[in-house]
C-alpha cells in the first residue's frame, strides 16, 4: 500500500497525526528533499529506507514503489505542504493505477495557510474579499492561457502566488497591469513556519524591491490583496447580536 502524505509547510509539528503514524509504520519513505523538512524523518522506524526524490525521475520513483509493493512493504510518498497543490501526484497515481497498486491520500497544511498563520491574517474578510486564488507564474512549466496573472488579478481577490519568488519584477508589473493598485498590500513569506521564516509586509509596487533587499528568490509564497493588512473590512454577521442563527436568536437593537 502507498500513502501520499502532506508534510505541511515546514514546522515538524504541523504534519497531521495520521501522517506521523504512517511515517512510523512505513518501510519505505520517498520524500521531496528540496522542500520537506528532513527533521520529519525522525518519525521513521529503525530500518526504514528513506529516499530523496529530488535525485529521481518519475520512472525511478515508481520503480522503488513497485519493488516495495512486491516485497509486501508499506510506502509513504512524503510531499511538501498539501500534495494536491503543485505536488505532481496525479502522474504518480496514474502509473500506480497501471500497475494495480493501491494508494491513499493524506492531506496536509499548504504553505499559503502557514503564511497566513505567520501573519495572523484572514484571506476572506467581509467586504474585502470572499475568494482566495492560489496560482503561480509560468516559468519552465507553462500555465493555461486563461489563467494568466493579469486575468486573475482583475478579480481583486486575495491571492497566494507560489513558485514565483524568482520572478518578482515581472510578477509586480503583471499584477499592476491586471488591475491591482501599486499601493495594494502584499507580503513575501519565506519558508513559512520554518525556524528561518521571514514574513515581510510590503505593497504590490515594492514587491520586487522587498524580495531583493532580503535576498529572497525561492521557497516563498507571495500574498496580495487588502486582506493582508486587514485595514478595512466589515465585521462578520455571524457573531452580530442582531443576527439570528440556528443556535442563537437575534437581540433587537434598542431604539
């Protein structure tokens, strides 16, 4: 059996309990060594084989899994953050389907949520944004034409932009071209939840300079939108005294 496990954004204690228990019972752990915190391997049992997938091709990963399966072993494929977001898991699953190997997914905390926690922010503030767009810039890997930064920026929603810290000058220009004002709040969060985390508040217009000044060009999530600084928003109706819910009746306001 193969388990695709989300390692979380970095901090060792932000992996799920289920993820930890699977690491403890695994006979083979194939981990994304460029991003997964290696301290998570402390949960592996004695004799567990741990392999860094950064040096492997897809065929080599599947070959290891196939050998382990034939030997009756349990495999954990440990991905950074939440595997369903930029995890390249579907292509692995399709190969396992061809081989008749069973697998299961275990969710994790994605970097954008680790970044939000670091800033104590809420992406969905009433009267500011009720939508979070998770996206990336095209680099060596393209994105669909209908999902350009400009087209997504036109919604003026909260945005979490992955895999783009090395292209902040272009990103800044395209966010502005798409409709964000230069003074729109933004943040660069490097290695969210890791001990060496850097959380930098800036604006769309100072995004590139901020990243450059702090020598950040990878392993960072860029957040954009008025929710970053929560300077203007309406309070939620959910907790308003004059708002009825299934569990609480509204209290009429005194005139």
